[in-house]
């Protein structure tokens, strides 16, 4: 990691430490007080705090921080599948594996590094992974924290196979909210969605905004590039911007399902909401040598 010294000049810093399992973690900071923590276990963002040190992402009090179990919270990366189909484990294996630092990342746009603290990670399949999903790939991830506290994740997946493959994908983003019943999601109105509570039946969103009174597990299709999550009690709005990710997954398990999830507290569904930038309905197809890029940008702003 040689990014720290240069990053300080722009009001940001990068530091590396190890967790209790000996896995590297990277702390991205701005000198205004915002921070983000990224684990090489799954390439997962575990924490994102604003300038006042307030945690913006939810992590369960019962989360298991030991590979190969994915951590319940933060932003797990679901690849090469989102959901549960075929022989692959639910939501794929990328979130359960140990990633490495990418020593030679390909160039990105100047705006992806200027004035930001960032870390570049790399995941390649092991022999075990290739048995489960027989396709060779390079998965590069850049996690950046901007000077204003905005968080961005850029995934680049390249097919280094001799044959085509396809995959689905999701940034499973657990937002921390004050009370799920006081939250609304805008940007999904009039969209078609697949309802996972009704055997993936297709419906059209009728409301001006999505609010929560019971379990929700939906994939909104072909959404716009901006989604907003309003938290009335905390008077703040999360703004989600995405590229290369046509769908939006919205999930809250509600009371009954929460009690059945081992690594989630019985009442914790009230303080969390997953809103994911995703590619689910139409898998992404890559021919040999092709590369896909999926970008997620998160910011938070005060709201009335």
C-alpha cells in the first residue's frame, strides 16, 4: 500500500490494520472526520461514517466476523449470482472469500482518484471456486472515500476464459435507519418489479414512493440512475447513484423473517433497509477478453 502519503496531501488518508482473524482491513479517512472501513474478507465495506462520526451503514449485533461466513451488514458484494439458483451458494461466493490488494490496477477516470482516499482490491477464483463455477475471471474493486464524505465502489470484472460466461450482481447495501416505518424510497415509482414473496411474479409499482409496513423483497427493473432513501426521523436522505446496474433490490425481512435469521437480532429489522444497485433480471454476458464495469456512489444529505 503506497497510497497513504499522496492521499494526505488532498485531505484524506489510508491506513491498513488486521482484524482479530488476521485479515487485513483498510481505513479510509478524510481530515474532516468522515471514514470508511473495508475488509479483505469479501472486499466488503463494513463501516461508513459521516463527519460527525455517525455510522451510516447497519451491521447486526449478531453478525459473524469470521470467514467463510459473510458479515450481516455493511455492503457485501454478490457475485457471480444474486439470489439462489443452481448449485452455487446463495448470493455467490465473492463475499465469502479473502481478496488481495491489487498492485497493478488498470487506469480509471481521473475523477475516481483525485482528492479521494481509496483502496484497490483484486479477487481471482481458486480451484475450489472453479469447481463451483467453471469460469476464469479477474474482479477488480476500487472503494473510494471523497473529501466530502461520499462513498463509491467501482467493480470491473474481466472474462479471462476461453468461452463466454454470464453472471448476476448486487451491491447489497445495508443502510442504517432510525425506524423502518418512517422511511420511504423514491425513484422506483411506476417501475415494474419482481416480487420474491410471490414467486418472482411481475407487478408495477403504484405508489409515489415505497413505504414499509411488512416484509419487502423486490427487484425493481430498469430503474433510473438515482434512487433516494428518506429517513424522516433522522432528517437525512441517502442518495444512490449507479451505472452499469439497471436494477434496484429493496429488502427488509420484517418481524417474522428477522426472528428466523440466525445472525440478525429479532428487532433489528427496524433499524435497517437494503437498497442495492444490481443487475438481476438480465444477466451480464461477457465474451472472452471483455470487461464489465458497475459503479455505485453513495452520499447523504440533510432533509426536512
